[in-house]
């Protein structure tokens, strides 16, 4: 007997990601970060910062005030953030720069007093800016970057790749661990993802509803689970089973309780605070996603050297139309069959699904399917090469549903 699993879904060919025609002129096609501020879209690349205005075609380089590192000759940007007054950019080899949002001409000002190089993550809370560095822990500025202070009390790691700043808690992601601070970074407490994730780097953090979501990567090695979720403000974490759980996650973004995940196999969206996920890759020519951000009812993604955008409402409609509303087990087709037939089943939410074949006397012959699956519609093929003609029974069991149907094998 042979089992083939095919994922089915409804695709609207007219609804897809739109290419912004750039950024152009980049010899190293890698975009590390995206930021939307007002009508401006900023892309942080290995060769500096590029700007797209009002979703118009055509990007421009905006690196006035930024000098190449004398040793590396690099303008590599690792992260971007903003508050009401400034755009902040983290240059991997040159520290932190800022640009006043009200300036007519775009000019970057270096604000590196008391902070080492290699800022990997930047996030803001009003006039307070937080920076996670590659080798020197965490830093905070309460005056828009003019002065910086080390805030490493309680931290046992030195490198931080992701930050999430909420109204009451700050989260910092590092290797297999997420640290929490309830007092603006003055003190940190440790929360491990689990022993299996001790070597995974937490590359992204997001909040949706009451859930905190973490995305991990394990570059160069297999990963058992890349998505983690906490329902108690980061005290405890559980891995989330999903279709991309063994793929590296590069970025997360949330928008009004909708969560986007950027992975090495495309973009995924959750409309239930990170519990169930659906791929939304229509129109993308490259599925390796480096960065995701959301603003003004649009989602933006960066692939290798390209930036795309799409209306969020369109994405929600696409997901809702494609997800089943109830459990079902369809009649196999063709029926009668010889020697193969197809069986379709649907589940409206994540669940453990098991499908078995029995003879007419109820004796179990074969387990066709036994997996934890996300909400969706699935098709399997049953090939009965070694069975005689007759009536057979196939049964679907989940944690919430059970159904039995008959099929006829006719040699």
C-alpha cells in the first residue's frame, strides 16, 4: 500500500503580492530589515538604506551622513525602528544612526556614544530606545540616542537578535532563551524555550492578543520546531505544530491580532493569534523571506533583493475563504476503484488526524494517515495492490470528530 498526501487550497489568481520594482542597484541582494513610517518604506540592506515613497515604483538610496566602515567598507544595516520623532537604524559595523522625521532632506546622524558596534535589534517605546548587540548585551537610551547605558542585570547571554517592547514588558531573544523585563530593562529574568531549542537563535518576536510568539532559526542544521508561543506573558513557552515548523523563521510581524511569519519557504499568516497558519505566497518569485512589516493596512515583505506589498484585508479574505468551517470525510473517488482511490478530509482547526482502513468484519488492515495537521483540506491516495475485491471501511478519527465510510475494491 502506498500513501500520498497532497495539500489542497483555493487560490485567487487575481490576488497576489505586488513587486515594488526594487530596491535597484544593490550588488549584494540581501535586505535585512523593513520599516514603514507614514507613507515612507525603508529597506535596510547590506549596502545601506533605501527609500520608497507612497508605494510608488522606484527606490532611492538615502545614506547621506553614513560613512563606510574604514575596515570593512560596509554600510550593512541590521535593524530599523522609529518613534514619533526619529527613524533609528542599526549599522552592523558602525553602530546606531538616527534621522529626524521632520527633516526635508534625509540626513543621518551618528549616535554611538557609549554603545559598541554590532547592534542586531532595535526597538522603541516613546523616547526610550533599546538595542540588542551581537556580543555586548543590551543597551538603553532615554534621550533618543544621545546617550546609552548598559542594561545587563540578570542577562546570562551576550548576543541578542530580537526585541519586543510592549506597554508593560520588554522581551529579548537570544540562543534558546527569551529574557523578560518588567522595569524598562533594569532587571531581566530568563525563560527557556526548552532543552530541544537550546541551540536555536530567537530571530523574531511578536505579540497578538494575549499571546507572545517567538520565531527561531538554526542555520546550517536541522530544526525540530521553529515556532513557539506563550500565553502567560513569556513565563512559559510551548512549540506550535505548523506546516513550517521545521523551517527557519527570519521575521514576525503583527497587525490588529493578525500575525505574519517570514520563513525560508515563504510567508504564512495566522488570524487566531498564532495557533493556526496558512501560506500566502501568491505572486512571490522568491520564497526566502528576510523581513516582514505591516502598516497602513498593508503588509510588506523583503525577499533576496526585492520588496513586495499586499493589502492585509485581501490576505485575510484569502485565508478565510480557503479554511474549512467544519470537519468532514468525503466519499472516496473513484468508487468502485482498482487499485487506487482518493480520500479527501477537512478540519476547521489544528488537530490530530488518523485515518485507518478495515475489512468488512472490522479488522484493522492499515493506518493510512496519522499526523497533527493545521486547519485545511487534505487529500490522500490509497493504493490497494495486495487486497482482494470486496467492501472495505475507512474511518477518520480526530480529538473532536469521528466518521466512517465504505468503499468498494473491484478487481
